[in-house]
């Protein structure tokens, strides 16, 4: 069985090697896009089927599969091993399932690109890294995947590296993630030090870390370990202050945005915090920090999305905002709810990104607009692209929280968790209100971008008309849209179960599948509080439904009436604040002036001088010294054998003198 499950890890790596080396060595292979696409998709599709089999045959207890011993030094003993439990299997199905659909979509989207084989090499390598991250049994294997997805993100964002802005975006993503990764390393060192003080050997397995945390083994370091892990998560999962890389990451091919920046890599931080939840349970101060940072991230990104005209930029800031919702759930101790929103978000956001790719693909092939991503040059596209338009609308309604689509259930559970956390009026009630406003803003900007893209009058030249994408691209759209419709039924609210006589069992994901692996006292207290105030819970659900429906209905009518001119009315409504939103709250400018600019000045005026005058000067001085010494000793090289014999004789005489009298 170990060999079967090892296919989950091995096949994506093998796919990357075959496609990469084959494309590098054979021009004929590079041109065979059908074979490359088939190999790349199969390298992810087969692991999906294996994980599906593992899911349905799961015995109920975590299974550890040790592949081989990896490293051993002192008390540190790391094995290359993987675990199958409720959390890793669920995340594995999301990663490989959505990944397989995106690979399939990419066959059509990347058709004719000169780097076709490299693209699929990087995609397979990314899935290999992501599988290590979520299936790794210990922090070191997880960190291998953590760094791997960072590398693949860099390669894929900068895939069209000849375009300098795209190369810069890749570099920005790489640097921002390294800051978080440094925090992760420090957290791992602190974990090792604490566990080594009481154990014969330390393997940094999640099971041992959680057991150590349950027994209070981390002591006073608990706060710092939790805080450092959260800082690491802000890098991968794009939270303030390290969120600025994700909107720029839209420079990569659109399927990359769907895979990395909607469904997989950006959820790594949420997965890790949920996995290490006992450490965070023991540090309520860090939970408070998380919920505040998450709320600020969510609301700032949502208002920024209102003022964007690039369809992918709107979705990028939407992703940042939705990640903020997930972290708000984590900050309330509702770890299962955060994972639930990870799943539903993967469905509708991947569909939205792929839908935007379908639109961009059509606009590019028209060759009649300067910027194929600007919604101001679109309009009325649903008439020409019904599959793309309809699936985009379904996912828009899902992310807006319209019942009974998936986004309603996961987002409503987040709002409920925030409201019922604690007693009386406190920080979390304020955060709940911020989240409710953010949900309304989400419905507004998503309905806006959908209306401006697919409805109303056509704003592109009549010379050519757009056309629907091929089936290889629209089939994944319909599958993801279908999942966006039904995915929420895996986590129906418990009060509905009480009404139907099904109890907590109606929430399969939280009170069936993940309850054993993620047992949170905070979440239990939230559910108890909600159960005691069921009428309030009914009211909150009704309010959430009303806000979402009214926001979508009013925005749709507003843009149906005013069309593109509606943006000018929105600008007038926000006044001077609209410029702040359009400027993305000036985070990039702030970092440029306070961090990047001073470092550049330091490099150009201090480090460069030191390198030229001190480092280079020292190297030149050494080389000149060696040269001068050589000039002295070369005088001894006369070419006369008699002189050499004299020197040898003197040497022998000196050695004999030393041996006799020394």
C-alpha cells in the first residue's frame, strides 16, 4: 500500500522530469503539445484518483508512510515520511483535483506558446511541492514543499520573463515569501530546542509537536512560536504586511493564477495554522493579532478591488480579501470553518480565474483592443461566450454569498464564529461587523466586474467578434461551477440539522470528517454559545442572506442602467477616498520609500564604495603582494644547474644540522 500511495508524490515529480528533460533534448517532443499536455495532466490526475481511493478506504486513524530515513544529527532524526489523515486527504483532493482541471484547461490556453513544455514542467513540479507540503509527516518535509511552491511560484509568475514587469513581479513574490520563510525557520528551531530538552530524539513530526503543545511543553515560547508561524503564513497566504506580492503575481499565465493564487499555495498558511492549532489555542494573544490583521487585510483588499479595471487584478484583490476571511475564522479558533472556506473558495475562485482567462484568450485573438484584460473594453460577452459567462455568473453569486451556493454556507459560518466568540461586546463583535461590510463590498465589486464584462453594450470594435473557448477549456469551467453550487452542502449549519432532526451530523466537514483531527475548545464554545442563542443565529443568517442578495441585486440594476458610466458615479460617491482605493492604499509606495529606497541608496552609495575600495582593494593588495614576492624569488631561477645543486646541498646540510644538534 505504501508503494501505491507513493505515486501521489512520485508521479508529479516524474512528470516534471520527463517533460522537462524530453523538451530540453528533443525538438520533436517540444512540438508535440498533445503528448505533453496528456503526460502533465495524467501526472496529476492519477494521484487524484489515488487520494480519492485513500479517502474512501480511510480506516479512521492516521496512517504514517515512511519512505526512507533522511537525516540524523545529534538528537535530530528526520524521516522522509508522509501521513494520511482527515486534513491531509481533504487538502490533497482539493490540490490534485483542482490541479488536474487546471492542467486540462492549460492545454488549450497555452496552445502554441514556445515554452509549452516548460510550463507543464513547472506545473507538475508545483504539484509535487504542494503534495509534500500537505502530506508531509513532519515540519522538515513540509518545509521542503513550502520552499518548493515558493520556487515554482517564482518560475510560473515570471514565465514570460522577457517582459521585464513580469520578471519583476516574480522577483517581488520570491522576496516577500523569503521574509515569511525566515520566520518559519526560527519557529522550527524553537520547537526543536524545546522538544530536545525533554526527548531522547526529535523528529519534528506533527503528532509529536501537537502532543508536546497539549502538555504545555513549549511554555513561555508558545506565544513566539505561534506568532512566527503566523508571520510565515502572512507571506504564503498574502496578509498584511506581506500581501503586496499577490496582485502583481497576476503577471503569470492565467491558469497559474487559478492554481497557485486561488486554490493551493495561498492556502498553505491556513493549512499550517489549522494543523498546529493546539499551539494557537494556547496563545489567545496571537489569535487576537491574527483576527485584527485578517480583518484589515480583508476590508482593504475589498475596497481596493472596487477601483480596479483589470479583470485579473479584481480577482487578485478578491483573493487577498477572501484569505482575510479565512484568517478571521482562524483568529476565532474556528479552524474547521477556515478549511471549509478554503475548499469552497478553491472551487469558485478557480472557476473565476479560468473564466477570466477564457475572456482574455478571446479578447487577445480579436487583436482589436490594446489591453485584453481591461473590463472597460469588454461588455456583452455572454452573447458570444455563453459557457464562460454562465459559469462566471455562478461563481460570482457563490463568492457573493447567495444561498444555496457554496460561498453562502462557508462565509456565513465565519460570520457566526466571529459573532459568538466570547461574551458581550468585545473585539470580535467589531470584527464581525467589519466582515459583514466586507461581504457586502465583495458582492458589489464581483457583480460590477461581471456586469461590465458579460452584460450591457459591447465596447470593443465591430471588426471582429469574440468566440467561445474550446471544450478543453470550458469543461473544467462547468465542473468547477458545479462544485461551487454543491460544495456548501458538505458543511450545512448545525441549527438546520436541529430543525431537520439530524443534529450535528448535517455538517459533514466539521462534525464528521475533521472533528477528530481538529478538536478546538474555542470552536466548541462558539457552537455552545450559538446553540444557546439560536434566535440570534437565525437573525444573523437572515441578515447575511439579505446583505448578499441586496448587494448583488442593487449592483446589477445599477450597472444595467448606467453601464460603464456607473464607475464615474462610484468615483463621485467615494470622493477623495476613491483615489486611495485606486492607488491600492499606497502600500507599495510606502515600502518603496521606507525600505526599498533606503536599501538601494545604501547599496549604491555605501556598499558599492566599500566593495570597490575595501573588498576589491584588499584583493588587489594581496595579488600585488604575491606578485612582488614572486618577483623576488624568481631571481633565484638562474637556469644554472650548479646553482641548483648548491641550494640542494645547503638544504641537506641544514636538515642534517637540525637532526644532529636540534
